[in-house]
């Protein structure tokens, strides 16, 4: 993970290195790298499911309760571990996205006559397209480095055999609830400060956006459920939780409230199933605009020492 963090912080230099890597190991090597990364994501998801199972009763209550009832339930959760594992997943997926971009550039150079048709084929996929056909097209596109709405490699890594589909679906829903209600905890961490220079958070929690968007799309594709509906539910719950943070009497727990609020916009930007209009319906966009303006005005001295 430390290697991924250093690569993510030096993304400009890393992009040329990853192009060189794609050139060196070729498409089969890049596929092996992708499968290896997805195995690590799958391992983290397995641990996340265990955490959901341990907190099942509380999460069921949080999913259905009124906002004013949440403060009494939240202390029962082991939320820090969930956020750490989701951040690790986001770092892995961010690295893979950079690797895929390098593959796409190399592929375009070597096979320019194939790039256009593959991209057009991926764009023809609609929500009405058969899921197996969709995944086959996305697998082809992914092999060329073209980004897809649903990552076929991630779907393959998250498929589980022998488990109850209903129970697995319930756990997937509650995992999103777990993450949504836990986001305000990040505001207390001094390293959660958003840095305009880095265009990210100092502790890499901006990678949570990619983890939430891609993991949701893959999980609910596995279960054959509507991705947009579940991401809307997540957005509503996360927005409500972050708006409650403004009423937190302990200022230390809300010290980076503006930085964490920006995660909502990042999540919408990462997901093709969400729009800014959906975000506006549950979290006033003016608050995000003011948060970004305030963070850009903050003196550099606020950043925590490394």
C-alpha cells in the first residue's frame, strides 16, 4: 500500500512509468497485474463483510432510523476499520485506473484501428442490454484499457460461490450504510485536510470516492440489482450524516468538515450512475462551493507535519 500511496502522490511522473510498464509486460502481463490487484480488493471486501456481520443489528437500525436517532447508535460501530479498508481498496483501484490509462495509450499507439471500434462498442451498452453481453463487451474494452461503467474484473473477483444470494445482497446494502454513516469520523483526523495543490486529501481518503463508486457498481451487478437506486440511497444517507456534523459541539471532531464534504462531489464524479442534480437534492451545492473556496484560502500552515 505504501508503494501505491507514493505512486498516487506522484501521478504525473507515474503515468509515464505505467505506460512503460504496459509496453514492457504487454496485454497478458497487464491482465495478470489486474487480476492480482482484484484479488487484493476481494480480500479486503471479505474482511469488510465480516465487519458488517459483526455490526448487523446496529446497521439495520441505522438504515431505517431518523437522523436524530443516529448519534445514539453510531458509538456501537467499529467504523475506523471499515474506513481504513475502504481507503485501501480505493488506493488499489486508483492505481489500477492509472495502469489502465497507460495500457490504453500504448494500445492506441500499436492498434489505432481497433481503439475506435472498441470504444464505440462500449458506448452502445445500455441498461437494457443483457448483463452477460454487457460484461463481455466491458471485458473486451477493459483489455484495451478503456474505462467501463462496471469493472468486469472486479465483478469476477466479488462473485462468491455457495453463499445465500439474499444474505450477500443484504450485506452489500449494509456495507454502503456502514460507509455512509462513518464518513463524518474522518473530519476529526488532521490528515483528512484537502490540499488544493495535491487535488486530494493528505491521507488519501479521496480514494474512497473510487472505492464506493466502483465497488457499488460491481456488487449490485453481481446481485442483479439497480446500481443507481442503491447509490442514491448511499448519497442520501451520507449527505444527512455530513450535514449533522455541522451541529457537532466538539469542534475538534468537525475540524475538517469542509474537506470531507468534498468527498460527496468526488463520489458523483467517479460514478456514471450519479449526477450533480441528485447530489443537489440531498446536499446543497452551495455548501460544497463555499467549502472549496474556504479550503483554497486556508494558509499552508494548517497542513499536519509529515
